[in-house]
């Protein structure tokens, strides 16, 4: 059995278990976790030591003396209808009072705004005033209109601490979070870290969890609607008056509350980003890098390495904005529920990448479901997550893996211990295969086209279960285990002409959102570039409401290439093309299913309908131009083994008119990866599977148990 | 048995049958139909005689000599992608060549337009030319953009004739249609009518079928998509260069092709009308009245009456535009599939109103289904249509009824003969009840709010089966048999304040359409007026996507009153209110079903959820303000007995907190109408039903066979 490349969470008081499992699982590193400590016995056992620090938490004493140091956010009240010429709006109505307090300092109030939401216009400052005693805004109204007030609020409970308290009934002191944008906070933080490094001589690696600003997570006062707004890649929690003032000086214009709260909808990642949002992200990226680098330098100065956990308070640290290397991190750790998160981790420019497996060693997991507690099946959970990660690991190299949490909880769960035996064995086999050379990729190079482009490489905005209503995450999850090179393209990247090496472009999203592209599709240059490219042989695949843009002759701006359009009611008086479905043998695997939508219509009757439901097409294929260009439309897409195979088949068929290609298994439940000397068969199913795969003139076959993986040495067969 | 008030279609060659059925069914009038004639024996049998004329048809000889006299329309080609700097667009590609010919006269070509549909801009005239030999437009393009050409086309086959030919495999000469806008055509037509009147001395009533311009019906060349565009209330078929020129003089601005073709979507009635469309309708109304009145005067001068059939070539003759009486018609005949069409007919300001029953005496009916031919069940069909008409007849008086078509076809269908016995008996009973006084209406007065207002009283755009994808037609059909007064309101009618006598306003439609209101909801005055009205006790009921308008804080602009909004993706990161459904006993009848939509969210958690599906509300009720105002939301509405009762219950409950009211039956399958001395029970079900109804301190009950009707004399009980 191979060893190493594995980080085990240790736990003081459970030294025997820690060292036993470290040996059994071949750990080379032991870490602490939020809530656990390592004892002298563990620290002295000859392993490298990772120590977890959350730089902005655990400073309550200092923050109490310096309440300015707390972090902030803009909040927008729910709209209220004016029943008379005077309306009183209670600012904190509906917000979780343990999370927020009004910041009514003069510096903050400069940024407050009252909006008439009936006309969507700003209310003049002389038509409202703040009553500090009552915490209310009093507005001189136009009766029967609706109003909101937007204000700056202190965040007085660090959100991850808040979540753990409420989910796990913790009863500890509420932790606050430090705002390192303020020079005195930064100085305090640097001194604190210097002291910390001196006090922890055994630590080899300081594991930042994570940096300074949490993803946006606004809680409500009513248990029936606790999570008012949650977005993993929103920058709402970075604001403070000092930063806003500095932004105005640097960028030449001032941001206001409305630029953040946007009618109460906030700046969610799935909305097409405004230039203001991009500027603010750029600004935040700058100061987060500056402060972060200062801390990393301290860690390096103490002779330790600095790794960062890419979650929670990650905001401002973008792995794909071209500046990540400036931090100087020695490693990045990504917790992984899904295949695409493996790929996200794998492409970050950093010397060492580690994935942290699920489940976390905690009594409960996602949404409060039992894991290491009665009713939990942690071994099964671990294998389920592993299967999704494994297929991505077969495509891209990750150096290390690990676990986190309370190791003692694994006692009594032998299925989990055994599952980890398997997982670690397969992880190390795969890592070793990558050392023999990169796995084979097939020719079609896929571009994912959306408003964020490269910045949101292999992710949308958080974990799969947080974004699963967006079709694109299902596409990314499918692609994460396919033998294709994938690029992430913004509209700017293709407006002047599609990059030469791209063979297939996928645009998958809902009308108006960042994934489909929204307002970008008003641009004729974009449409001309894509149309020209398809007519010269490109493949444009649209899923859901691709290229949707209202007000033009077609709702889908690429309808002329797709051969289908979406009729959102305007064509209720137009006839619809009748069609016969034309199944292409082997293209749509048994069990593949594309959810229908009733509004899909053929544009000119020319597109081949590969599948349909109650008279509306669900999968179409349209020849565009005379040079082999193709438009493909799917009315929807949900991740699954058969749909993954369908997507791969469509990509292969449209680029080569052939789905039986080297290195592809003949069984949708089994995927193959071809390394220089080895072909790997991975069974993604919970049942035994058999599969064949042809490479050149040789055919390989494997018979696998449920979830099994088999490596065949191609030189020996 | 009562007699009279019934128009029987006679048929030469079937004199015995004609006179027997005339006697059996108590006819007072015999008519001819399209395709039948009346013989001397019938004409002399002592009945009044209606003669059907279609004024614009049957003039092929004269039109052949005067091809300018043919009617026209604008057509817009399907968009074509330019693969090079030169694009050739074949104008007639895709259009039905038996219906259209290019009008490339200089007068017509002035109105032609070429559009760049990628940018949605007009292409300069010097960048395209017409090749008359090829019937093509040659465009100097920006490559990879899409282009359309819009042109005037002669319509060379009258559409009703075309439909009958193709549906019934007729093999007669294709009839053309005269354009009476041209002075020489008008003069010809008047002379023809004078001659006709002189030649038909036995005719008492000239029955116009109908006037001059057909509803829009653009056919395609491909049998897989024959009906490119069909809209019963579109004015596309009224155009000719002469009229367009005169319009420009009269209204001070010129219309162009794009004002009619509108990106190829045309001016369907369900689109929010532009001012240009309203002006053109006004202009057409003027000349149609002028020409029509000239013909009616001729009929009157010949000592005959003039009735008009309100269908087919009705365009320009609006019964609800305030000018209908200027025609001077003596009667209006409406063919009736549904209850709302009875109400539509009943409120037209004309001395005599007649409904024509379905099925038409024809081998096939709707969509080619068998009626009086093997497989048909005309008796059952007649009763099914009758049940829908009867409930509306119980609310509004109609003087006469009739049939149309080939009487001889009834031979061999005794079930139809018997069904007509019943139908005529009940029709006459109901008519007699109306002579005793108006039926009782309950207090809530209902306003239907949409972009057309009164002009589209009791209709959308044609028959139920033509508009059944619009929720509002289901609402109208349900309302047509309820004991409420109903008004049709435009946004102008409520902008300055809701009319005082309105208790309930219903807004039912899809985002952006004329029924929901589209751009009208951008108007703050409208929202203030409605909000004020609800807060003072009004009931606003929204169905589907009521008050939808994009770009504001809520998608439904009345969300603050409804307590629900539609999240079309913008709030994917927002939490949704959890709720418990709170069924109110007796409000939602067993069997009622409102189709869910996944995007409905509670705004502030205050609305009562009466019904829900998979966590999204389908029926909600929200108290708005302190004076009893209510917002009601239904995610959808489909006509049916139980849903009709649901709608009535909601109206009654929201206005009086009580659904058990005088004059309401206790059985959703049975409806009651209360005349001054009589309570009528009508069983709408195909099964025997029993019902009770309380009026004042008396309770009445009835036991009825399937579809039965029972009249109880209240004075005697």
C-alpha cells in the first residue's frame, strides 16, 4: 500500500486513535480543526503539523475595546407601502438581531439611502430623517407608493460561528470578526500572528481558514425565513465607510448603498455583473492581497508554510483572477463535494493542492442530516462523494488529500474506516498515474461561455447543492470527468472572434442570468462572431435559455444556429412546426432524460429533433452552414451517468459524427482514463459493471464490483 | 311547447325535411347558407327569409378585370443569415403560393422594408434592390447578420373559401375578395347589392357574412407548418397603399411595413397594443363604417332588414368601440361555442341578437373532426355546446337562436334532432323568463382589467379553442354563467382611480401580454390608484403573471397587495418563506385544481396559503390594509365546474367573508338563476344531480337528470 499525501485530523485526548489511524491510513501530516487541539504526544509523533487559524475570529476582547473594528454590510429593508404622507420604517425589522446592529455613525450614514420602489428612484435626503432612539427612518411619502431604506449594519456574529451555534446548539461566546481594512486592526492582526507563530513552534504549515471576509449570508429574524440571502461569491460583506471612501478616490466615482443592495436583490453571482461590481471586486482583491501577503510574509518569516482553505471567509481571494500567485501561498486546500471542485482546485496556480474529503468528521452534515451520529451512514457518504471526485481526479492531478473534524467520532463507524482505506488507496494510485504523464484527452476542446468567463473556472458560486437550480453546474459536473480540455470564456473572449483552438462552445443558463449572459446578447458583434465561427465548423450547444435576450425577433439570439427558439408567449398566434423525432442510434443512451419545457419551438423546421416530449423538442441538432457547423439545443440538463454520456456523445458526434472513439468505455456507468501506460476503468455505479474500451487497435475490458476501479497496464496486454 | 325565435337553414331539394323540421322546431325564419339555396316551395311556405351574402366574395369576374381590386397584406420573410456580403432573399419562400402574390407596383414598393434583425435596424434603401424576375431581394449585408424583407402581397384566395377547400377537399373555383376601399370597387359593390336586392324579393333579412376584411390568417407553403399566423382580431388584412397613403394624411404620420409585421410577430391581439395599432384600427373602423353604412342603406332602401354575422370578415366592425350603432344594423348573429360568446352577443347595442348553435350542419367540425359523418356524435356535441351556452343565457337575454349549414345532413342523426328539441325548449323557457325581469345578481361587481378594456368585452380574440392558452379566457368562461355584473376596464379606466362601483378587479395574463398589461405596469399612477383602492376595501385578484413588469424590486408590481411575487431567477440566492397551508372550509371545492408554478414566492410571509404544490403556493389570500381590502393570487386557472365554483367562492369570500349566499346552489355541478318569480336549477353535469338553493328564508331543491334544467315557481312554493 502506498503512503503519504494525506492529512489526518488529530485530537487531543484520543492520542491512541490518532496515531493508529495515522498509521493505518499512511498519513504524513496531522492537523487540528475548529474545536480540536493536538496534544504534545501527537505533536511529537514525527508527523508534519498543520495548524488551522481563522485570522479574523477569536479576537473578541480586542474588538470589544474597538467596536469600529467589526465588519459591516449594507442591508435593505423589505418594501413598505405608505398608507399616508408619513411612513415609519423600522430598520431592523426582519433581520436577525444577533447578526446585525445599525451603524449610524456619521461616516456610515453618508451611505444610507431611501428609495421609492414604486418608481425605483432615490428619495431626496430632505424628505426623510433617522430616529436613532427608535431605530427608524421617517419618510415624507407619496401615499400608496412603496419605500425601502438601505443602511450600513455592523455584523456582530461571525457567520460560520453563528451557523455552527444554531445548527449544533453550541452555547459558547458569539465570535465577532475583525475588519483588517482599518490600519489599526491590521497592525493588531499582524502582531497577533507574530505572537502566534512564536507560540506554535511545532507547526510546519499555517492553514488559513480562510482570509478575512465571509461570503454573503444575511439572516432573517423569522424562523420561517432564516436565510434571507446567501451567495458564496458575493462581495457584500467587504464594505465599510473607510473602504468606500478610498474606492471613490481610487476609481473616480463613489459607490452607494443601491450599488450593493440592488432593489433588495443584492449582487448575487448569477446576476450579470455590473462594471461597478467588477470595480469593487478589483478594489477588494487589491487590499485583500495586500493584507494577506503581509500575514503570509510573517508566516514565512517564522519558517513555516502558509496554506489557505478556499471556503468561508475567502472573499477577495480569487484563484482565477490572474493575481493569486501574488499572495505567495504555498498550498491551497479545497473541500470537495463534487467533481468540478476537484477541477477547480487542480488548476489553481499554487505549488501544492489538497482536497478535503466529505463527510467532515462532525455529528451532522449538510442541512443538519446525521453523519457521525445515530442514523448516519458516513462510510456510504464517503464513497458517494469519492465516486464524484474520482472521475475528476482521473482527469486532473491533485497532490494531497485530507480529512477534517473530530477524529474520535469515527469510533463505532468501521464502514467509514474501511471506506477511507479504499479511497486513500485509489487516490494514491491515481496520483501515481499522473506522475507517469497526463491522461489522454480527446480532440474537441470545449469552451464554457458565460458572463464571468475565466474568473469562475469550474464553479458557479459554491457547492453543487447550493447552485443546483442552475443548469450549468450540472454541465460542469458532467464535464469534470470527461476526457476533454475545457476553457472558461467570457463574452469579451469571443466578441472579436472565437479562440482558434475551441471546437465546442456551451452556453447554459436562464434568460437574463450571468450563465446565459443576459444583456451581453444585445451585442451584434458577439452574435456575428459566433455565427461566423459556427458556419466555419464550430459547434454551439445551448442549454435551457441560451443566448436569451428579449425584444428581438427571436428570444434566443442564437436561434438561427440552434434551429430552435423559445416562445415566451409572443408567438401564441403563430403555428408551430410539426416534426418527427429522428433518433440517432447510440447517441441518446437508455436512461438519459432531458426535462422538457413547453415553450421550445423549431424556427424553420430544419433542425433534427432527437428527442421530444408532448410535441416540444427536448434535444435537437441543426446543421448550420456548409462547413460542418452544428447547433445543438437541450431544453434542460441534470447531472447523472446517462446524461453525462449523452453530453459526451453529443460533443463527439457534432465534432466527428462518431461517438465510438478511442478511450471511451462502452458502458455509461463506467468511465475510462488513458494514461501513458495504463487504462483505468472506474465503475460509478452501485452495482457490478463490465465495460470495454478500445485504444488504437487494442480492446481492453474490465469487470468491476460496485464503485470499483481497475487499472490495466497497456504494455502488458 | 313554445315556438318562434328560431332560424332554420333550409335546403333546396330537401323541401319536405325543411318544412317538417321547421314545424317540429317551431321555426319562424328559414335561411340559406354558404353552399345551399332555398327553393320556391320553401320561399313560399310562409316563413320569414334570411339570405346570406358575403359582400366581398363571388366577384371573381370583375376582380379578374380589375386585379387592383384584390385585397392585400404585409408579409415578412423568415430571417436569413448572411454568409457573405451579398444575400438573396426569395420573398415567397415559405408562404402559401395559392394565397399570396407579390405586389411590386410602385405604390406598394414604397412600403417595402428590409431589416437587419441582428441589430433590429432598418437597412438603407440603397443597400438592397428587388429582382422582379426572380421575386427576390438582393441585400448588401454585414456578413453573419440576419435579414428579413417585408413586402405587400396580394391575397388571391379568400381565406374562408381556402379553408373550406382544403378542409373539405372542395374543388371549385378559388374565390377572391374585393377591396372596397378603392372607390371603383365600392361603386361596383353598391351596384351589385342593389341588383341583388331587386333579384331577391322574398328576402326579409339580408344576413351579411360578414363585412369586408377577414381576420389575419397567413398560411405557409409547408404542410408541417400550414398556419403561420392566425389572429381573429388582428387588422393585418386591411392594408393597401391607397389606405396607407390616406392614413398618413389624416393622422399626420405614415405607417410602415414594420408597424404591421413587427419582427415577424405581427400585431396579435394578445400583444399590448401600440398607439400606431390603435390609430390604424380607428382609421379602419371609420372607412368600414362608411362603406358598410352605404350597403345597409341600400338594403333598407329595398325594404329589407340588415343583420350581420359577427365572424370571418368582421374586421373593422367593433361591437364595443362606441360606434357600432352608426352602422344601422337591425340585428347581430353570433356563432357560439362557449358561454362568454353568449355574453359578448348579449351586450351589443343592436335591436336583435341571435346566437347560432354548434355544431354547424357540416360533415366535419373543428379541426376536421367528424360531426355529421361516420364517427360523429352531433347530438352529443350539440348538448355539450348547449350546456356552456345555457349558463350564460341564464344571466343575459338573447332574443333568437338558429342553426346553419346543410339541413339534409341531419338525416340519420335522430339524437341530434332530439337534442335540438330539448335545446330549443330550454332556450325559449329562458328567453321567456327574461321577459319577466332581469335575473338577480349578487353584490360584488367584477372588473376585468387588461390593455384593451371595453373594446374586448367578453372575448379575447376569437373562440375558446383559439385562445385557450390564455388564462383569461378560462376566467371569462367561468364568469359568463355567474350571477355577477362584469365590466371590462382598461388601464386608463383605473389610472385616475378605480370606478366607484367596482368591488373586485381581476388581472389575469402572462408577463408582457395585453391581458396582464405589460408596459402599463411601469406606470406609478396605476399602482398607486389600485393600492389605494385595495387599502380602502377593494379586492385585487391576480392570476398567472398579473401586473408583471421586469426590472423593478418585485416582478409582479402588485406583489405588495397579493403577498406573493414571481421569482424568475433573480432571487435564486434568496430564502423562501416556509408556510403551512390554511384551508378555509368550503372555499376550495373538492375537485378544484389550480396548476402550480415553481416560481411563486411569498413576499413577507403574511399571505394565507389556501393551496400549494410541492412547497409553492397555488392559491393565496392576503389582507391588505385595515379596511377589508384583499389580494388574491391564483397561479393558474382552467375552466371547469369545480374551478368555476372556486372562483365564485373567492369573490364572495373576499367581499363578504361568506360563500353561502342567496341564490347560490350547494352543488358545484348545478348553477341557479333567480328570476322575479322563478328559480332555475341547471345541471351542468352528465350525471343526475341534486341541489338546494336558499333565497331569503326559503330553501328550494331540485333533482335533475343529466344536463337537466328545472324551473321552480317561487310564488307557489
